[in-house]
C-alpha cells in the first residue's frame, strides 16, 4: 500500500517538472519580465515542494499509525472484558487480534477476540482512507503554494539549493544517529552485564567459559552463585588470542604487502602493473568464508601433517593456520594502499635523489618510503583493525576453546568467534551469557576506536614533520 | 677564453616518436656560467638533463650522439651513472628538499658516496656546503628541523647546498628561480656568481635579464635546435640570427 503511494507521489511530482518549466516560460512571456532563475529551477522547485511534504507526512503517519491503532484496540478489548495483567499479555492479545484479521490464527476464537478483530479491521480501514485523503490534501496544498510562489517569480534557485542542502544534511544525520544508536544499544546491554559481573573480574579474568552461566534471574543472584560465575567471564584469553592471531596475520601481510606495493609502484612496467594489480585485488574480493574453509580444510590439516612428521603435536585448528590465511587475506589492503601512497610521492623528490647519484633502491629506502610513511602506517593500522574484527576465518579455523597460550600450533579463540558462539541458537536475553556478547562487542569497538585514534595521531605527527 | 669542460656533438634526443633535440653541438666552458634561453618546449631542459643522464629515468627517452666531459664520453651504456652524477649536480625548477631534517638533506649525498665516514667529517661537509650556498647563517641553529619548513628561497639554496655537498665539478640549474620572489632570486643570482669560481654552471632560464646578469655565455634554442651561441654580451647586443633578435626583444616566445 505504502509503496504504491510513494510510487504515485514520485510519478506525479516528477511530471510536475515539465509543467513548472513551461508555466514559468509562459509567465515570463506573458508579463514580459526577466525570470529570477532558469525555468528548470522552477521545475525542480515544483517537484521538491510537491513530493517532500507528502513523503514526510507518509513517513510520520506510518510511524505512528500502528502505535495509535494498538492502543485503541487494546482499550476496546479491555472495555469488552478482555483480561490481561501486564503489558506482555496485552501485546499477546493484540497479536492474536491481528492474526485473526489476517486469517492466520488457528486457536479458539471467543467473542471478545472476534469483536476486537472486527473493530481492528474497521479502524485499519478508517486510518488507511484518511491517510490517502490527507496525502492528497497535502499534495494539493503544497502544489498550490508553490505555484503561487512561481507566479510571483520567487528566487527558485536559492530555494532549490536550500532544500537540497537540507536533504543532504538529513542524510548525514541519519548516518550519525544510526551509529549513536548502535553504540547506545551496546552500552546499555553491557551495563546490564556489568551489573551482574564485576568489570574487573571481566577485564582481568583469565578463564572464559560463558556456558556455565545457567541462571534464571540475573537480578537476584546470590553471593554463592556469583562466586561460581566470577571466573567464567575472563576477557584475557580472548584478547590474547585475538592479538596473537592478528599478530601472525600482520607478520605475513606487512612484509609481503609492503614489498609488493613497492614493486608495483616503483619497478613494475606499466604493462605488468596493469595485469597484476587487479589480480592482487581479487584477493580482497574473495569472500572470507572461502578463506575460512581453505584455512580449516587445507592449511590446518597440512600443518598438522608436517607437525606430525617432525614429531610435534599440532592441533588441526591452530592459531597459525588462521593467522596465516588472515594475513593472505589482508595482503591486498596493504599492497594496494601503499602502492597508491608511494605513487603519490612527488617525482621531484626522486629526481632530487637521483641527481646526487643515489641508485633506485637507495632512493626508495631513504627518500620515497620515509615520505610515504604516514600513509603506509595508516594502511597497516587499517589492516590491523580489519584483522581484529575478522570473524569467519577464525570461527572456522582457530578453534573455540579459550586457551591462554602463545603456542601458535594450539587452538585458540578470538573475541569475534565467542560473540558468534554465544549468539548462535536460542537465547535468553536476560542471561549474563547472552549479555556478555554485547560486552565483548563493546570492548572490540573501544579497542578499534583506540587503534584508529592512535593511527590518526601517528599519521598527523608524521605529516607535520614531512609536509 | 677558458677551457672547454663539456662538449656535445650531434646530440639528438627522442621521446618516443617525437624528436626533442636536433644535432646540438654546444661547448660549455669550465668555471663559467652558460645560460640556455628559448621559448618553452624548445629543448633547453632536455639538453641539460643529458649532461647528468637524468633522461635515463624516462623510459621512452632515447639519446644519440656524443657528450664529453673532460674528453670522456658520457653517453655510453657502460658508464657508471652514479659517479657521473657525483660529478654533475643538478638543481631543479621547484625546490625539492627531502622530507628530512636540514642536516640529513645535505648529508644524504655524501653518505651515499661513502664520503664523510665519521660524524665530524659529515658535520664539516654540511657546514661547508651550507656556507657555500649562503644558507649557513640562517639555519645553523636549527639543522635538525625539517628542510621542508624553510621558505621557498631558502629551500632552493638548500637544494643548491645538497648539490654542492658531493663536491661536483658541474652544476646544472633548471630554471632555479622560476618559483621564487625577486628578493630570493637576487640572492640565488649572487650565489651563482660566487659559485662559478669553483664550478662549471649551466643554467636554463626564461628571464633574459637573469641570463644577462649571471652568464658569460648564452645559447638560444628554438624547436629543439641550437640557433645561436656566443658570449652573452654579443647575443643580447648584437645577435647574428634574426630569430635570436626577435626572441630577446620579446617579439615571440
């Protein structure tokens, strides 16, 4: 229904563009006046004025309609004698009424429900009809208003610019508000978690086994129960595993990525560059889940075999396999970015170095790389936050057991893996186990934020030094 | 007249299919300033870039003919470009100090050529080069600050000091003052006058007045050909060629 309305509004107002254009032309000829803007601006003006108020009205209406109908229906149901003790039961009855209206309810229908369902569809009809009428009125009013403005030869150019500026502002506002919304939802759930589990027990605990948290009511937890729980949510093994795997990944990706970036930018002929750069970038396009099963099914067992042949015990899910594959995944980020950065170092610096007799490799090492360093550091830190946030590869190849180990051949786990493990399947939302996922998410978010901040500070410092 | 330092013989340069220099025969005298003038795109810069083989950097560039320095052919595949560039320094149109400290900008060349093994030797080279480039007094207290933080004129003198630091015999200057204001330009010109006591200098310039002020010999290029060359005084007062006459009086170019 709403889609049809939106479609009609858009079609109608777009067609007004031509009307507005020709109308203004004829006005200017009739009255022999010079227009304040090009005719097409009057066209845009009409389009914007006829569509935006109607669309905003539709949006607001759609937001409030269900809420209003719901309160009306629950009230009428109560008047007819329906009994509900709290909000949840009221919601349940409302859902039943809706299902009866849609014909998808298969339980017993008593008279109260039946009556309510009838009044529900009645209200729905009233609301829909009045919506259509009101939208129609809105459009007519705004078209009349804007046509009047056009007749008075208003400054359509400025007005169109203002409206467009407003639209762009609203778009960025939506992006910012969404981010804030996500942060707050993480924050509130985490606060619930930390009201049960002491934050220091979480941050410095060395044991992670959230499946032990079988408590029904988190708010009424006894001291004995808490003693049982206090070492189930230790964050240290997770951050250790995460950093460890990220470190292995960077150990692989930084040298290979940086060197291939240098090769691409400085040595490769344009032909080689044209062919090989897209090929490297394909690495970035491979879905991480593909990397994941490659790590779990090929690389992991391969390491295990090699380990066995030289008498080492290698777990088939190992930090080494996951880190290695993650490193390969990250190579294109580093190589592509550092290639761009190195390319943007001005040729005049290279010329200056050649002119005192430096060779190509001396020039690269002592002039080009230092000049490109801020960008290179930036690309590496970007890759680090990518590695920390990466999920699929570690879920498949790193293992689930939260071992606190620095042996790369053992299985280990990461923050992201644990979030996945906790939220897979049916959940009780008031259990500390589920809430711990939000705490982990918040911690990950804060860690990435700090990393980005440090990266930007470092880059800025180098910029000041080298600009 | 002093001895010939650099001698070019039927020098031709091609960028891909396009020929940029046609049979240039030009002698440059030792410890003298030679100015190369001519309209944009006439091959002046291409010519001086042949003297230190900077054209090697450009893939599609091909050079035929001979250039000799002190009688030794330099347009030779087997020639060691590194030691050639040690002997022939270059200063570019836009000041291009490295994003390093003033000290490191100067010590870069000597370090590459293995000169100045100890810190005190390097210190000495840096001080001497900066003094020669008339920059020492302005920067001696802030040698560890970035070279890029200096003013345009100071940056260009820093680049001259960088070129001097490896003790070259020839300094090539490619429009060294075109990005500078008149005061900085005057300083550089003064410096060039001083430097010619020690070095053979070739300067490409678009300013006739500058050519008159700094050079002893002037060559006029047009469309890749060397039209006329001679004593600066003669070229600007009484040129043989009509085209030279037209150019220096501002009728074209």
